[in-house]
C-alpha cells in the first residue's frame, strides 16, 4: 500500500502521516493515480451534494475552491509554466524548457489559469444536475491520462519529478487504465463522451509535446491534467 500512500501524498493535500517514500514506492504510485482521482472526485461530489441547496454560483465557487485546495494547485502550476513556455519559447526546445524552470508566472500563464478556472466554474454553475458525474469522471480521467503519458511518452528532463516514475509497473498501470475505461463505460453514453474527450485532449497534447520537446516534463503533465479536467466538465455540462 506504500504506492497508494505515495500517490495520495503527491497528488492531494489530504492530511496523511508524514513519511518518506523510497524509489520503489514512488514508481508503484503511478498505477494508483486513477484511484486517487476517483477518491478526489468522490469528495468533491459529496461536497456538491451538501451544497445542493445553495445558489448555483455559490456552490460552484465553493466546490472549485475545494478542488484547488485538495490538489494544492499542483497541476495549475504546471499549466501556467507550460503556457508561458509554449508562448515564450517561440518554437525552440531549449528556450521552452528553460522558461518552464522559471518560477515566475508570466501573462500567458496567468491567462491560462484564469481561462481554465473560469471554464470549470461555468460548467459547475451551469449544470448543477450533472455535478456528481462530472466531478467523479474529470479527476479520474485526468489522472488516468497521466498514467498513459508516463507509459507511452519519453520523459525529457533528468532528475525531475517524472524520473522516479519511469520504473512504474507496466502491468499494474495498464490494469488501472482498463479499470478507468470500464468505469466510463458503466456510466452510460455520458461516460463514453467523457472518455472520448479525454483521449482527444491526451492525443493532441502528447503530439504537441513530442513535436516541441521530444516528450513531456512534469509541467506539461500537470497541464495535461488540467486540460483534461476542463474538457470533460465542459463536455458533460454541454451534454446536460
């Protein structure tokens, strides 16, 4: 269970006992990413249910704030860095990687953050009846796409956060992806829609990363998670 605890410690800000994790635990944590996403979604869905009597916009703000707090804005940080790097890198691989290492947030990063958070807020406020499904599937699929990214895309930095995941157990990770697909299929046509949207975002962002960087970094992985979440909640909100 060290892998699950390591995944929870990395992907969430849930109160867990402080403990060091060895390289083996960090590698095995990748297979647990979808389950962590599902647990995160369950917490958010429960919060949305408790707030069902509140005005839609108030409920949407509170759920979105909890979403950011529970993840520690981990993937939002990667989204902002990736946006700055993609715009400021001007198509150059070395310049793009250098900008992503800069801790400062530029105008492209701020714009990306505002648009993504605004999109999630609009989906939550505009389709309160779909809260449970979108809040369960969006975090699940976002973290499943991270598993797929680590399995089938080169990691281009040395010594970064993704280094410890290169030895992740392939069989367990593929089983986790298969379980994710099964969950989506069991959710009916809206689950199929969410899965199709997540796969489309994954394919597009992976292609962009391969073309610009030759692979992915921790920041581009975080951006992928945010883009998948946004696309899924918007698609399900539009579906009603």
